[in-house]
């Protein structure tokens, strides 16, 4: 696994080990070395350091390594932060799904990616499904754009750090900050974002932001389905329903919309 030029190599390597252990459960030094491309002596030193801080633990029976309690502790803190949002939003996701038959998602922004925090799967024969906890490039998703459009003005430039181009996933993916900012204006003007096969061919999405008590975008709720089924003349009507639910979720989080 190659380290980025702006990264700290030892941190990258330690994180590689944690990610491999998270995926595979319990492994020995040799297996971890093979999975990460590191020499066993380096793996052993990194594991010793991670073990001192309880990020990994070694089995007394097999001498193999697994994730330690510190990972669980950190995850519980992250989960607590998202738990209230998920608890408040879930009944609304269910109601949108019942009204549309489509898959409905609750998404939060994490750096350059969005993470799927909750989902109510659609009931139609052809429907979308995303694993909870999965991440997707924010600039390619309706939810990511809906959240970023209502963030600080200079946030997108800071996030992408002067990059000339962003990763292209389909022929429709927006690949420059300038394109994103134009789309952000459209999103703010109409109140919702769309993903017109920008993340995956044939898949469309409509999303609206959810705000917290400080007026900051806390996440987004979205409906995803085959593009031809939701991106048409009735898209605004679908978005209107989403906006009503998003307003109720935001109010429960303490958000008070500005008087017009």
C-alpha cells in the first residue's frame, strides 16, 4: 500500500494494519506482512506500539493479533454522536420509503466522502442498496453535494486543496471545483441536490440537507433508484416531500430556520 506524499509513513502503515485486522479478524505477523506489503520486523514494531496503546491485542493462545478495546471505545464515541441523528431520522426514512417505494438513506459527510449512516431499503423489484457504514466520494453523490452546498463558502477549496481535477466515476461525474460550485448554486436555489448517474451508471439520487441547532448541515436524507425512475418532471415533487421531512428532523436537532 503506497503512502501519499503528504502523509506520515509510519502512521499510514499503522492504519494499514488496523484496516486489515478490521477486515480479517485475527492474523499473525506473517499474514499481516503479506497483506500490507511490509517486512515482518516492521509489522512487529508497529504492533508493539499499537498494543501499548490498546489499539491491538495479542491472543495468548494463538499469538495472533486482533483489534483492541481502544477501537471499540473510539467507535462508541463516534456512534454516540450519530446515534441521536439516526434515531430522529429513521421514522422519517420509513415514511419516505412507504410513500415512494424507493430506497431512502441517511448520510453524513466525512472529509471527501459521505458515509451511509442508515437506510430503509426500497420494495420495488429493481432497487438500490448500500451497506451501512460504506463510503462514497462526496462530489459524485447527491447527498454529498447537498451537504457541501450549505457549508462555509471556502470549505470546498480547502477540502480539495487546489486540486485541478477530482476523480471521475462516470461520464457525468463533476470533476472540478468550479463545476461543483456551479451545482452548489443550483442546489441552494431549488433546495435539493441530484446525482444524475454521476456516481454509478443508471443510478439516480435526490437529496436534501439536514441542519443542526447551529444552522450547520449535519447530514442529508436521500432517495436513490434507477435514474429514469426519479429524475424526470416529478423530481421537484419528490424533493418537496424530502424537504418537509428534513425540516422536521432539523427542528428536532434544534434548528430554527431564518425568517423570510
